[in-house]
C-alpha cells in the first residue's frame, strides 16, 4: 500500500489523464474510500499477469519537436500517449521494483545512464569529457560516434525485450506481467480536439508517456551498451541515445576502432528489429591539434557520414577542441529570450518572479554547466552574466 500511495502522491494532480478523463487529483480525493479496492486490483494484476483493457489504451497526442524547420512532415512531431492514471500508478510501482533490482544486483551496465538514480545526463557528459581530457594528456585523439534510433520506444520488439530481461535475471512472474503490458494495446489519435476511432496496435512497442517505458528500454539495448571503458575507448548511453568512442595517436589510427563500433551497432540493429537513422549519425574527432583532424567519411547503410566540427551530445554542443563557444552562445541566447519574456510580466511579487526565474530561465542557462564552465572565458561569461543581471532586475 505504501508503494502505491507514494507513486500516486508523486503524480502531478492535474496531469493530463487518459481515456477515462480522471486526473490524479480525483483519485487523491477519493483515496481513503477506494484504496483497499485499488490495492486488491493491483495485486491481482501482478499475480495473474493480467492488465485491464482500459489501462492498455492510449490517447495519442502529437506534439511538436522543438527546433524543427518544417512541421508539415510527420518526423517533426512526437506522439505522446496519455494513459489512465491508475494504470500509470501501477506501472510506476513496477518500474520502481525493477529499478531496485537493477541497482541491487547490477543487472544493467554501469555506463547506462537515464531512468536510474544518480545517473543523470550531466554525469554521462562528465564521464565522457574526463576520458577526452585523459586521452589528450597522452597526446591522443578521441574519435566519437553517436547514433539515433528511429522511433526508439515504438520500435521495441516485445519478444526480444522479454528474452533480454530474462537473460539479465528478471523473474518469470514479472515477465508475464510485462508481456501483458506490451500486448493487445489500443489507441485513439487526438488532433485539434478531434478523436479517431479506437484501433489495435499490433506492434505497439513501448508507450511514450508510460513511467515504465524508460527502464524497459534500458534492458532492450543493454547488450549494445555493454562496453568496458578504458584508455582505448568506451561508450555511454542515456536511455536511447548511444555514443561510443575510441582513442589513439591519430584520427586515422582510430578508423578501425570506429568501424568496429559501427559494425557492432548494425549487428544489434539487425538482431533487435530497430533502425538507426544514418542521416542522424554523427562523428567527430576530439583533438588539441588542428593538424590531426581527419575528414575521411565512413559508410553507414550505404550513406557516407563525414566527421563534423561539432556535435550535440545529450543536449550539449561539443566542438572538436572542447571550447564550447557554440553551446555557451546558444545557452545565453535562449536564456536571454526566456528572461525577456519573464520581464514583460508586470505586477508580480518578487518571490513569484524569483520562482519563475529559477524554474524557467536558470535551467536553460545552467544545464550541464559543470561540463562547459571551465571554457567560459571573459567574453562568453559576459553573455551569461547578462541573463542573470536581467533576471535580477
């Protein structure tokens, strides 16, 4: 009961509900009267491996992906599944139990970040940057490649997911429940307030919007991520974002290592039924010496991929010299825009303004600052301080 109550009370009261239209605030208000009945349903669901149809139905809302130039194409939108509040509470309980087992028994790679406590994107970036600095101290070049999985959650094959979870020690009764969670799902699509008919989803994958989906995806791609990190290279992943690198005297000497990473990724793609988007694959050579930069392309699924001068890794623009000029400029610009919008709001109490600045402006500017702050010189520091100054006015 404590598990369920903790998850229900952690849910935002007015978060958009599923087809039943009942937000968390309703269940919180009636909880004293229904808690034992709800608990009995949850226990029966887990013991029998059965999930009510209503909890496997989603209202799918397409949301714009930020920063896209053309919203007339489907890839510029992200489908979000609105699910029944009670179903999500049970999914949160299952996710917490799986997470506890993962950390207690070491079921997942240590270099797999996201959807795990104390494994944030910033920690992943710090780990990557420290290995780049270490390679530079040995006068080496770090060659990095990042992959993008097309429709990551939607593309999860249920059978392979269950096989991989079983291989990593998840017990059979929980696997039976997860099988039901991934099976016989249905959905309606809502556009401009108009809903389509309910339709079955034969290959539903994992619903984007379920609290259980992230931890399940970690099991799905754990074999890909399972790489030892040492002075010769390594890999990190943040849920579905996968990045690997190799270190050597020159970029040219790293080519064989990068090709091995590509071959491993494509083999995982073939075995998993997933799809990497070659046009979104990025390669970069991190070096202190401009004379060591290599522009030779790699061929991935018939497409030539050339090394870039800068790539975005987990929301941070990393350039080949780790000067972070582009990232700092972008953070300052976005922070300034947010600060100016906040400044237009008149008549608010100082405490409210401070709360809004902390919630809306500071995270835009400060994100992963422990990674790039060392590169913040006088000129770029001024742009950051300007945002802070406007916020203080």
